[in-house]
C-alpha cells in the first residue's frame, strides 16, 4: 500500500512541477491524471467546462497531463495547416481509435496523411460544387416535402423541429450517399438508424475517456459503459453494415451517389466491407446530424432575436414570388449568408477541439513553444465565444459578418476546420442550409412554444451535440 501511495504521490509531483508542460496553467486534478479529462468528456458538460477553464486560465489551458487546449485564433493555422518549417501535426491516435469490432477505419480517423489524401481525393469528386449542383434536385425534393409536413402538422399544434430537421437531413443523405429513400419525412417517423445515432455518439465519448484512463481497461470497455449506450452503438454499427451491403447489391446506378466513388476505388484504397461500413457511419453522422443541429440552433436564435428574424423575413420574401423559386444558387444573398455564418459561430455543430499531436521536436502554437508529443487543439466553442475574438460573443448578431468596420476576428470561427482535414461536406451543408432556411422563412411565421427554453443551458455535448426538444408554434404566412 505504501508503495502505491508513494508512486501516486511521486507521479503527481512530477506532473505538477517537472513535466514538460508544467509551465502551462490548468486545474491540479487535470494536471495530475486523466480522471479530470474522462469525467469532463462523459459528463455532457465539456463545452461549459472548457469555456470556464479558458476564462480562468487564459488562451492556453492544460486540461490533461499531456494535452493543451487553445482559444486563440492564431492557433488555427499553427495546429491544422502544414508548415514548411516543421513536420505536420498528426491526428491523435488516443482520440481516433480503430479496431475490428466497433471502430472501423474510415476517412475521419485515418492517421497517415498520405493515406488520408488518397481517400479524400476519391471522395472529393462526390462533394465538389459541380457534383452537388447535379444532386440539388434531391435536396429540393425533400425540402418541399418538409414544408408540406410542417404546414399540415402545425395545424394540430406546436411541432418539435428537432424531429423535422433530423428527418429531412437524414433523408437527403440517404439518397445522396446510398441512393435509398429512408422515408422519414414522408412517414413523419424517426428511422431506427437515426434513433441509434445519439447513443453511438455517446459511445464515442466514453470510448475516448476510458482509453485515456487505461488502454487495458479500454479492451473490456463494454463492462464500464451503460448497457443501453453499448447496445445502441452496436445496433448503429450493424445498421451501417446493412446499409452499405444493400447499396453494394444495387451495383452501378445511372445517378452516381457518394458510394459510387468509394466502390470504384475500393481495391485501390484497400477497403474491406468493414471499412465501407465505417464510411457509411461517418457519412450519416457528419452529413445529417451536424446539419440538423445547426438548423435547430438557427431556428432557436431567430425566435430569440426578433429583429434578426424580421430582417431575414423581409429580405427572403422580397426576393421571391413563390417558394419554388428558391434554389441554393438564388439563396446566396448577403444577409442569409450572414445569418448562417453567425449560427455556425455561436453554435458550431462540433464544438470540441479536434486533437493533434506535436512532432517530436515540438512546435510553436499561438506564439508559444509546445514540446513534442503533446496533444493540442483549438477548442471550437471557446474560440468563438472568446471576447478577445468577438464582441458580445453570446449575442446572435449576423451584422458582424457584414459590417466593414467590425473589429471582430472573424477568422476565429472555423466551423468546418481548415487545412487538409477540413470538412469535405461543407458545400453540401451550405446548399442544404440555404434552401431549407430560405423556404422555411418564406412560407412560415414561427415562435417558440416553450419560452423557458435556454439553448446554451439545455444542450449537452458528447463530441457532437445532444439537443433539447424545440417545440415551436408555426403558422402559414397570411399573405400567400
């Protein structure tokens, strides 16, 4: 027992006073062990915790023995962009875990830059502006179906926009990725695959936390995670496999979908069916859940800032005679763009810090030398809510994106990341957001049914957001 006490004490003293990161501030528990990290990640309150840490300690916080979080805009380029003067900062393998059971290798967790570049090159054709323009009719089809569903269901009383946005983004992704009509909007029912996403996301948070605590314990991790989370995560993986196998059976199709590009290069990329299931998993999470989260937040903030909502209504309704005129190309006017940019800033769909590892010789991040082997990242929520970057950071103010005299550091908001690992689906996200928001604002007037709802307070984060219900009173505009 004395040996254990001595070891723990010596380890704590080393981490606090002699560790290469000893000069960086942070909570003592975080500095001593990964318990603070694990507790923060699985609590659902990581966003609030990290913001509070940055408010207390500054733009650089040591929040685990070997990890630093940054909230300065300068850190974006230093961490995520390649530099000629040093080696690239690689993805942290402790976060992007791969195995043969629940965590298939796919483009989001590939560590090797060259391997990632090959995979990205294959998929980039599917996400190019030209390819998405050819697929826009799918987005328009489901957007129109959604407007009909909202019109019909809102006559019965308030509707929960969380469901409606999940339905439409999932249906769009189903056709774009798998050439499959999931029927969520048509049936007005949440597909079982959507229902498992939330628990699969939670599983990822527990996964990362337990791996940090002990890789040995991680190998028997299911015993340490609530059974519902593990069961639903496994269910999600199995459904991902089923979706990709069903798509493979269809073979070549007249209309190319995202899977078409993967199947063509399957052998070249060395993809197994398990890898393809991993791609299906990341496509559905990144392509539907993040867009649905942003749409939900944007709707909330429009309801809470009537002056913004009114200006947007005037601009949208003044540009179109009918909702059928609205396309992604025509819905590019500045104020709508600014509203979306502000929503992405105030509620980034993935609000955490994408972790990277400094090379063995270390590197400069935001003017500070960071030793080699350190996990670093820009905490998305903290950097976009840092008053040094944005005045009144908690205010929903689209005008900041239009005012040439604005002193905000707009480059601090990078919701799609930057560099070779930037989100490939950002063009698709913008297309969806422009069409859906423009049509919604053109056709309907809406207000919150629950005035006590506080979005910042009621949202939880497990890597991605867990959103509260968004019950809303919706009425068809009277002059149509």
